[in-house]
C-alpha cells in the first residue's frame, strides 16, 4: 500500500468537505445579499416553498459550478503531491494558483447566477406579473421554473468554468523526454 497516495487522498477528502461547507454557506449569504427584490431569509422562515425551491436550486447550481472548478485543481494537486517527478515543481505557487482559481470560480458563480436570474426576470415579466413578486407571493410554479432555469444555467456555466480552470492551473513538470536524431 502506498501510504503517500492514501495520505494525499485523505487530505483531498478533508479539503473537499471543508470547501463544500464553505461554498454552500458563502454562496447562500452572497446570493441572498445580491437579491434586493425581497428578504429571502424572511420568506424561508415564513415557509414560502417557492423561495425555498429557488434557494435550493441556487445552492445546487453553485455547488455544481464550484465542483467543476475544483476537479482540475484537485487533479493537479494530487499529481504534484503524489508523483516524485512532479515534486520538484513549486508547490507554494500551485497552492496560490488553486486558491486564486477557486476565488475566481466563486465570483463567476455569484455574478452568473444573479445576472441570469435578473435577465430571465426582465424577459418574462409582463404588466400583470413579475417573477420576483410571484415568488414573494408563494407561487410554486414560478419557483419551479426559476429553479429549473438556474440548474440549466449551472450545467452550461460549469463546463466553461472547468475549461477556464484547466487553462489557468499550470501542470507540474513530471520529467523531460529527450528525442535523439
């Protein structure tokens, strides 16, 4: 049994558990502050199911996008820590790149989800109805539609964030190959 690989995997598990809790909490607070239409905390406390559905979808969407950003980071850190040839790389720089990448992904999550909900709300409102007001009134159908919209946006944006993460995170050198002529 390779104890280094086990230790790296356990460390990765601990980081993902901590990150999951932080992502859910920080995203929840950031998205609640980004919504100025009504107080989502109060609506949830009152038992407004439509707002609860939307907030749950926002949390799932943010977790999906952050997971897409974390996969390349985890792969690179795993390679850097477990491959003897990659251990010559600057591991401090790798950690800074990883943290910067995750911070960028979080900004993308908050901006994208807030922006997409605002655009969707503007596109679907009429003289009689506005999605934000319908949510506040407890219209579950509007909550389901907005929740589905948020989840669909996260599927597309998650792939883009994954591509950006792969491009921004430098891969450690694992050796050189000399080709003879």
